[in-house]
C-alpha cells in the first residue's frame, strides 16, 4: 500500500500544471472622453480666454461644468460621472452609452479564457484648456495606481495590464501622464482616437510609461485639426512628425469606401468617419450618417478588430491605412509604399447581429429642440448666461413652456 501511495505522490507532483491553474491576465480598459460643449459656448470673449488658457472664472467654464453633469448626454457617448468609474455590464434598458460601448468592445475582442477584461470610464471637466488636462491627468494617475493596488490584493496571481482608449483631447490627458513622476505604473496600450497631435504633448510618447502606442485618425475628421488655441502652433495635426517616430508607435489611417451604385462591385466613394462617428452612437443628432458602415455603433467599438488585423497582417509596419468595405473585407496598405494585404475586418453576420442588438438598447428618440434645451440650460444656470439669453432671445422664448431638462427649475424659458 505504501508503494502505491509513494507512486501516486510522485505522479501528482511531477505532473505539469494545467492551464486553468496558470496565472491569468487582467486588463483594465479605460475609456477617456474628449472636450465637451465648446461649439455651443464659443464667442469672442471665450476665444481670448482660451488663447490665454485662463478660463477659471469665465461663463464658458461655469456653463460646461453644468453641461458635463447632465445625464442626458450620457446616452450618446461613453461618459459617466467624474473620475474613474466602473462600467456595468450586462446592459439593461435605458443603460448608459458607456455600458453599450463596453459591451460592443468586449464582443469584438478575440475570445481568450485566460484574459479577464474590466471596463471603466474616466471623466474629467472636458474644458478646452491645457491646465485642465494636466489637472485631469494627475487625477487619472492616482486613480489608476489605486485601482492596480486594489486588484493586486484581490487577485495576487493575475498579471494586471492597463489599456487606455482615448478620444480627442482625452488622448492629451493620457499623454500628460508621462509628466508625472512614475515608478510602478505602466500603460501597456495607449489607443489615441482622433486625438489632436500637438507640440505640447507629442514628445511624451517616448516616455517609458507607455509600452505601445496606437494613433488612429481619419482624413474626414476635420475637428481633430481645429484646436488652434495656443501661441506655440497654429493648428493641431493628425499624425506624429518624423522626429517623434519610434518603434512602439503605430499610426493608422481609417478609411471607409462604399459603392456608388447598389450591387456594384466597385468601391469608389470615400465615406471615411467624421469626428462624431469615431466615438458617438448613431442616435445622436447631426454629424452621424444613418448610412454609415457601422451604424449605430461608433467606430471606436471596433478597435480590437483593427489591432488584431495589425498583429496578424502588418506586425512590423509603423504607418498603414486600413480601408474598410461594407461586405466585411478590408485592405491594409503601408503608407507611401506599394505593400498591401487584403483581409477581412469582421464577419458580416456578426456585424449585423451586433448592430441589431445595440439598437434594442437605443434611448427614446429625442428632437433638436430637446437637445437644444439641455444645452441652453447650461447657460441658464449661470447668471451671466441667463442675462445674455434673455437679452438675445426675448422674442423667441416663451415663458408658458417649461423646460424639461433635469437641470432647470420651473419658470425657465424653453424653445417654442
């Protein structure tokens, strides 16, 4: 009997451990939004304050602070309250756009039982100010550090990784992380999506904080280059310049081509994404085309697909163009070179199923007037804005109609 026990113990300890017992990877995926509410609050006074980066006591800052906290706008883009906020999955009826974004992002990832993904949003003021972005980066760094420490205590056998998915000036917030003294924190993947590339931050990608950097952009994204509020440059850029290039940086132009005639096999109409279509859902008003290739999904939810394409088809390329076609095929071309690779970016059935599923969670349709009322309410909650609106729109607004915005009290003016 002793011999049998001895043999059993030897076999047990010499057996290779199963993959189920191996340490698993855990990814912290953080979605960082961009600038908020500039178009509806722009005037000459705001322009001067933005050029000086001095907006502390301005009407613009007070109005955007109110607009930023309006849950109405949580329905159209992945944004939640300020700070690092976990995203609830699975989705429920009337759930936030952040939950839908994370759900689609997860479904587009290659299934791997050894990887656990956690999803968060990081909310900041959304003000067009370098000072505000630096302030937000410090808050983000502290929040990430605490979250990594907490997860390490709960899951000591898992390797914790961080992936930042940043839209517009949310990417600038992430780049400013490199200016903070760091020892233990590492950003494994930084995904810049429609981020204005500027002299103030472009050199920061060389910092050891970032292990891998992807810069996704579209030539139809006009907003990306329009940040001219600096005395160091005139406009922002879509791409990093030659002096900023390095091995860990991959730049990707996203292009969408459709056919001119139904049923035609020739694709020669450029339907590349706008700034809105990169990040917002299709039920937002304006700037999102109903015939866009991924409607109602923002193209950002397909970032896992694009990264998989780069890993399989172009692992050694630093700057490529990914052209997407409505039939689910794609073509990868190296910039300024003849190298191309035809491939498939998604199965068409999977795309249609995902589109149909996300549409079931769409919020009730809202009108231009309702959206404008929420924007106007951010003006009305500040004394300066209320005086301007009363003077400018005294004839257009009627006191008999109440504003249905969650920020306004009774007696406020609304659009007739």
